[in-house]
């Protein structure tokens, strides 16, 4: 396993009641059946509320997640590079909280 994938797993397993799964053929962690983080090209992609999304996008190299590569990014999902892995756990927690807040 790569150091990036190892850190992704650590970030996902740290969230209580999370479970591994797949999205777009890539590893994800879900909470209550909804994905909150995804491993994509050695980065983690997080589903975030507007404030945390802005913070994540301010990190150099971060961008809105565009899994198709066709300039159709997903508005709540941000791709954060491994060089910012010290922030991955924080954003994983924020993503899980946000996704839980969306579940009725």
C-alpha cells in the first residue's frame, strides 16, 4: 500500500460509524450509507460545507473535484493533495459532520 492510501484509511477509520465502500470505482468512506471522503489519484476528496470548502480550496494545489475531467466539477467536493495530509483528518471529521447534517 502507498503512504497516501494508508493516510486515507487512517482518516476514514478515525470517524466513528464509518464504513469503506466505492464511488466512481474509487475507495470511499461512508457514514449512514453516504460517502464523505474519496481516495482519488493519491489525493483525498472531501464533501464539505461552504466554510470548510473555502478553507480546503485555499490550500495550494486543491481544486473542486472533477472525476470525469470534463470541466464539470462537483460543487461540494474538494480534492486535497497529499502534501497537505496533516489536514486530512480535520477535513475528514468536517466532511462526516457535514454529510450527517444533510441526512434527514
